[in-house]
C-alpha cells in the first residue's frame, strides 16, 4: 500500500483571444487529494469528495472527473491496481476557474508520481483531458494543462495529437467569482454561443490581439498584455452579454487601474490583469460593481501558480 497527499491549483483559460489554447494556473483556489494505492488490487477506483464545494460534485461521483482520469491512466499504464482518492474540493465548480481540470490534473499527477511512471507532459495532459469529459462532454486541455504544468500553458491541437508548452510569468490578477447559479452543463451552453465561422478580417484582428497578449506576458509588459486580453472580438464578444454584470465589472476594473479584463474561461467569473499597486483598488471596484448589479461576488487577488505539489 502506498499513500500520498497532493495539491493542484485553479486556472483561468482563454485570457480573451486565446480560446482553447491558453491557460494560466492561479493560486486563488486549489484542490487537495489523499491518494492510496494498492498494488495487488483489481483495477477499482473509488473517489470521495470533502471540503467546501464537495456538495456540488457529489451527484457525479460514479462518473466524476477524478475517477475518469484515474481509470484512463490505469487502463494504459497501471494494470490491476486499486486506488482510493479523497479530494478536498477547494476550487468552486461551474465558475470558469478550471474546477474539473484541477481535479483531473491532481489525480493524474499523483498517480504518475506514486507509480513512478515518468509520463511526458503531453501524456499527462491527454489523460487529465479524459477526466474533463465527465463535466464538459469533451476534453478541454487548456485548463488541465495549466493546472498540470503551472504558469502560462499553451496547447496546440491537431489531427496528429497535442503539443503543450509552459513558462513562468510574473503577473498579478484579480478574480471575481459571482454568486450566481450555474448548471453542470454551463460550459456546453457557453460553447454553443460561439460562431462556427468568422470573416477573415475578424480572424486577423483577433489574431493580432492574441499576439499582443502573448508578447506582453512573455516580456513582462503587462499593459501590452492587458490590451490584447481585453479585446477578444470573437468568443468573449459572443459570451459577455450572457454573463451577469460583465460590462459594469469591466468598466469598474479598467477605471480603477486594471491593465486588462475578460471572462475567466466560460464564466461567470471574471479576471483582471493588474500591477501589485492597483490590485486592492481594482478588487474594491469589482466588489462595488457587482453589488450595484445586485450580485454578490467573492473577489480574490492572486498570483500565478506552479505545478501540483506533494504535501507529505
């Protein structure tokens, strides 16, 4: 019998124009897991949730994200091994903060470590993406890549497979998590709003914002990054009208000194890129904006997180 305790962090995906290809790991929230492995078992995976958000995922316990990810890994690499997992659920589900991605990343990282598999980053991201199917219907690799690799994660998908790459970035964000009800199929709904085709000139414009965002993040020019982050004219433009208080929150954040503002993933959470000096002012402005809309919101100042950690 082997045992270990691990932590994986929340994430924000897309960052405006980087739909389905960019994610950043955030220290704001995290999941932790106690994992026990019986090397002489029968390939059984048992998962139990505890913690502040456990009641929001318990109804999916028999087909949950963590269980799917663990089973996918065992089918390919583990054999007849029993796994017992207790997840302390600290990343709020359905808020656009990579909750399912954090759980899937956590389990894949833990089993890779405990079984001494030495999996490549692409292999781990693919396995964690299998877990995401339980919540989103299809694998989304941007969130799991960020939670698995830390920092800024970039995912390239093609018929040949996926490529992943990550790097550290020095940035401060303010995340606002509105207290609005979301359904477990929220991600599917928000994806349905995105146009299937766009004119070439719109594609070129959006690509310029993506290039600006990446250039700013990679060089430390946060004003440049914020400009690109705020000007997604495809996905965010389609989704924002359906997100409570989005326009009011964006106006308040920019006026308070934020460099950039956008949806976190599919929302309803929002995220502002700030410098450390303006972080508290932006946080207070967002609290006030959501309150003026009649929406309660948890507002958190956060830094960029690294890879999952072993805690014991």
